[in-house]
């Protein structure tokens, strides 16, 4: 079956330039249609399918940003490349934040535009593949800490998937322990650079001189003890992704050098003046409010604009309470390996749900792993959980609510405890039968049978 040509809609109010562009693109095998302004382009987009839109930013009637907003508002599977007449970082940031694939400044070499079109097409292809998985995004091959069905989490992962095939810098925000490096690696794995290196550098873990050397490298005798010239991470990760954790801690003196690299792809080793180039995608992360830091003069505003073309906010675990049973089960399975995983009893699960988790997912993982080691049986109880609970009243479970007969001294029957446990698990996952069955260690069919047998009903 012959491959259909990539379809492009070119939009520009300069007719001569527009026709010249269309002719050149057709010569390279693309199907090209044209529109003389944004209003005409939107009319065509309402009825005709296109893969890529090339649009000038400044046009009468409706400009390029209006075209971009229409594409995104209508959720069209189209990549948009913006064409600007001047180099304006604020316009570029606005376009990228609205979902443009990239922007290019006039006059541009045709080879650069052709390369950009091919990258946009590759992103569209990957996005179409990922879209088929969107409804099952919680079941992708994600690290354990990203398991769950929390809306904010899924929206963040969806944005990460859409950003991954581009070369845009990504800023990951979130509290300590939420999994910012995990998210950065997820972006890399789903990018076009996934066969190249992914390396991480903690900007807060080194003194200024050491950090500059780690990042940019150094020449011989650049500082005391520099006996040999050494490559920095920007050279070593060429073609791949560099994750700069705690970017808000980067010394102010180093920030212009990083900004220059983001702008030009060029840098110099410490103590040298030879200009080096490297093709590296930067993903950064911070727990700080960088806008506040910039306002206080501790962070370059232009560097912030470059770093946060795409921003991913990782939710705290206390915002993902309904994911805790799924996360705990996943961590128990990870701990068990090939063995049968242990399970949490009702009170243990209730305590996990009630705790505020200042250490976020990392703390939960540590607590579960420790509990699995300490428990001699297949069941993990409250006593095995290394979180504060002594002296506080545990949340009541159905298994602990006593009837008049029980209050008189009779014990709850095994069937009653089983019914209470099934109901607790169902409520913790909002009656998602597949997840509940997994947590209970039974089949969905078996769970349905128990629901009918116990006459359990989903709350309205």
C-alpha cells in the first residue's frame, strides 16, 4: 500500500512568499494547501484534514495564535509550527504554552523548516499511537510510583506524553518525594531520544565550582586539583536528556551559562574559551517557586522562561488518597518478586488512607517495604507500619463496628469480617472492580459473586 503524502496547510498574508513556500514543499513530496489569513485557515480546518499547519504569527483578521487556539480547542490531531518575523522570546513562550510544536524565525533556511516538519510529523505519529492508550494510561508500563487513577496525575502524564516527542525543555514541579525524576525519565523514555543517555544532576549537591565542572566540564588547571581536562555532562549526554534536579538551587553565577546553552546549544568548559556544541534536551525540576525566586533576584527570569515551556505539576500523595491502595499493592508486588505478595488488613489500609504522608510516594514505598520485611505472616497489620498512630484513634472500619449482639460479647463472624473487608477495598478504589479484585487477590468474576452474595451496593 502506497504511503499517503504528509498534508500541510500553509498560512501567510504575503502571497508571493506563500506561493513560493508551497511550491518548495510540493517539490519535496508534501501535499500543500494554502490560506491567505487565519480566518480562511480556520474555515479550511473545519472541513479538511491536515497533518501539519505552518502559520505566520502576525496577520490581519485572525493571526497565527488564533489558528493555533482553534486547533487546540477543537482537539485536532494537527501539529502547528509558528513562523515569526522577529526573534521574540515572549511570543515564542506564548506559542509553546498554547501547544505549538515549535516556532521558526524569518528568514529561515529551507533545510531547517524541512527538518522541523519531519520532527512534527514524527511527533504526530507518536501522539496518535499514544492516544490509543490514553484511556488505559494508568495501565501503561509506568514505574510503581505513578500507578493510580487520580485525575491530576493522569492529566499530568497525558501532558508528559504529548510533550515527550518534542525537544522542548520541561520543568517538573512537585514536593520532595513525589517522583519528579521518575516523571523526567518517563518523558525521556517516550521521546525520540529514548535510545540515547538519560543522566541526572542534583544542582543542590555540589559547591559552585564543582557544579560548573560537572555540568560544563573543565580544562586542565582550571582550578586547584584539575590535573586533566574533563568532559561535563553536556558533552557526555549528547543526543540524550539531562535532568537538572533542584534547579532553583543553582548558583546565580552559573545561570547565564545554562541560559546561553539553552539559547544556542553552545558552551565552554570551565577554564577554556573553545566553543563547544551539544544536542541535549534539558528537563529540570524544583520544589521552589521560581517566579518568587526570580522576583527576589535569585533566579534569572529569562532562564525561567526558557525552562518552563512545558510545566508538569506532580500531585502530592495527599491529593491522591484514592491511589494509595493501588500503590501499596504495587509496592507489595515489587517487594515479593516472584513470590506471593503479602496483603494489608483493614486497619492497616485505613491507617494508610488517614495518614498525611509528608514524604509523599517515597515515604509510602519505604513504609510498605519495611512492613513486608517485618511481617512474619502473609498479612500486614497496623503494628508493622512505621508511621505515627500511637495515641490516635484509628478510622473505623466496618469490621470494627459492632452490632448489639457483638457489644454484648459475641465476636463478629468470619463471613462478616470478609464482607467488611470486601466493602472497604471497593470503597477505597471507588468501586473499580478490576482494581478491587487485584487488591483482594481474586478474579473479577469472583468479586462479582461476593458482591451479590453480600448484597453490597455501589453508593449513588
